[in-house]
C-alpha cells in the first residue's frame, strides 16, 4: 500500500532554487497529493513562484517553525520535508516511498550526494554518510533537507522543537525513534546543493559542524545562536 504524500518546503528568498525543485517534483513518476510552501516572508519572488506551481502557501519562519506550520495544514498521512535547494531524480518519490512501506519505517531519510564535480565535496559527503550510518543506533541524525515521516508520528512527538536554533532535525529524529521505526533508505541518495560550502568555505563549515556535534554530545540542545546561524543567506 502506497500512502498519500504531502511535501512541505520551508523557504526564504529561494527564487533561484525553488523552481528547479518544483519542476523536478512535476516530473516525478509518482505525484504527491499536495506541495506546501512554508515561507518566512520572502522579499523576492518566492511566493509568486509557489503560487505559479499551484502550491499551498503558509507562513513560515526558522526551519522547525516552517515545517510545523506546513504539517499543520497537510492532509496526507505521509509527510516529506524538503529544502528548497534539492532536486529529485524522476523516480525518487515512487521508489523511496515504496521502500519505506516495504520496510515498515515510520521515519526515514536518504544518504546524500553532492551536486558538485569537486572531489573534495564527494569526500565530505561520503564521510557524512558513513558517520550517519555508524551512529544511527545510539546517536541518530536526519538531514532536514529530506525527512519522510508519518503524520501521526509527527503529531505524537509534537513536531519540531521550535525553541532550538540548530540541529532541530536531529532532536526530532531522536524523539521520533523512541516510539517509531527508523532507518535510512537504500533506494536513493538525494542530490544536495553545495551552496553553503561554497559561500562560507569548506574548512569553516567542517569545523562548525564538528563543534555543533560536540555541543550536542557533551552539552545538549542548541537553544542560543552561538554558532551564528543565519537562515536564508544562501540565495545567491
């Protein structure tokens, strides 16, 4: 049985990337019931693009807030949270949702591959995949740019913790894993943008992610903006 699917996309000034994602969704062999754009009051044409593609539009904010806002109006029993800068291969939705049902997963995601020709980007993403694979049993991670979750599980854990500044996606999967079945999908790696790496610098980003991970392990949740996180400054 294939569950009906609602796609939820947090946005802020995503006029450059959002059309590519929405076009890739249009080209899927399996179509979602709806696409919900949770927009943090963009000052570019993001909202017009969403309306042009026939998406539902709700007010967003930081990613956790936006995802919760989108989930609140979603009508399907299966949710897919995506970031605006991913692009889906044509059979992505068909094959990933079928695998999720076949393996009886309640929350899941994909390993990642960079949309980049640089060898260093492929090395960094392979390392990330291996780290997620090794820690999934005792310190699970889930990339916020691709989260499949059953809506009843999302509601049971009361969604994303909106008080968190960073790593709200990892907190989300830790809480979800306590009552639902979690595992990574094998059918696809999701192609992701390297705009954050390109804009901020690869070494800087790697060091920041290491610091974030150490904070999560030894101190706990990140509720203050100590890592100078800025949502939506990768639009160029």
